[in-house]
C-alpha cells in the first residue's frame, strides 16, 4: 500500500488512465470488426481512414505496440483494396 501522498495520487491517476486506455482500445477493436464486416468498398474506405487514425493514436500513446498497429493497418488495407466497388 502506498505511504506517500504523491504515491496515492499516482495510483488514482493511473486508474483513470487505465480506464481511458481500455475504452479507446475496445472502441478501436469494435471498429475493426465493423470494418471487416463491411462489403461496400466506399463505406469500407471511409471506415479504414477512421480505424487507421485510431490505431496510430493507440500506438503513439503506447497502448499497443507500433508494429502491431502497422500490421493491422496493412491487413485492413489489403482487405479494403480487395473489395470490388459497388455497381453504380
């Protein structure tokens, strides 16, 4: 248990940061699942931009490793590029 005032404060701050990181990570994972379930090329390309941005932010804040973010973006880009455009 923490004995110093600053250590107690750090425990509180870490708890808040942990909750925010969990929320952002879970939101990103849900967006990835939504993107994977999309079959429309236009909608998928719009979603990809959002998801790529979210992954970059998570990597920048060290919530996930930068290589993991890069690998996920690469796989998602291949998925989006493989979709055929809807007939207009």
